[in-house]
């Protein structure tokens, strides 16, 4: 994932016209991202139905197809999911016979997730999904790369300014004060 340059100051809103009404839904970047995510979810739901996967389960499978066996902690880091969200996903994938969870022989505290033969074989059936999503998005490959890069930059920047103190400092005001 791309990272933001911490030495670069984010925009402070001074470039916004002073008479702009910021309380308009169509001006909210967050809403545009939210609406796009919901639309992606609807398309993925339809495409993944034949595989018997939900979108979050598909992301777990994608990660395991790419990286192979992974500790649960590392899988959560890659997917940006906490253990409370990841554990039920893994439980359902395990029950479906797609993954196995085993204690690490090196560290009993660590659980390793690995694909089963069925989980590995599912990759062939899932090969169509990324291409179908690309077609459904209506974007060229270059447009998709540009959007992904922008979203990765946005995520990294928001992660940097994710604390109340950092947000308040960036805005030059006390954040969360009445």
C-alpha cells in the first residue's frame, strides 16, 4: 500500500471557496467512497454467489492465494481487519473446508491459516472475478491503477490523521470540543 509523506502538510481547506455550503451530500468525498463501496459490494455479491463466498471471505482467499500460509495476526494486518472480525470469517471458511487453522509448532500462541486442497482448487473458479469486476467498473486498466493509487494515498493520509489530536492540530483547533 502506498504511504503518505508525513512531512507534507495536508490541505487545510483554504482552497475551498468561502461561500461554499459544505453540508451538501454530493460534495462529501466520504459519501462518494461509501456509495462506490456499496456498489462494488452488490456486484461482488452476485459474482461470488456461485463460489459460495462473501466479499470478506473472498478477500481472505485472495490473500492466501497470493501469500500462502499465514499467521492469523499477519492475515489481519494485510486485510486491515481486527481479530473480532477475522475470526468468524475464518471459522466459516474452515467449516466450508476451504481453510485450516492450526497452532504454530514454533509458537503455540500463533495460529496459522492454510488453504485446503479445496481452497486451492477454488482459485481456478475464481479467476473470472477480477476481470468481471474490471469490466463492471467501466474503467480502463490505467484508470483503475490511478484510482487505486489515489485511494491508497487517501487511506495512508487518513491513517496519519486518525487520532483526535492529529486531526485537531491539522485543523488548527481543538477537535471534539463543544
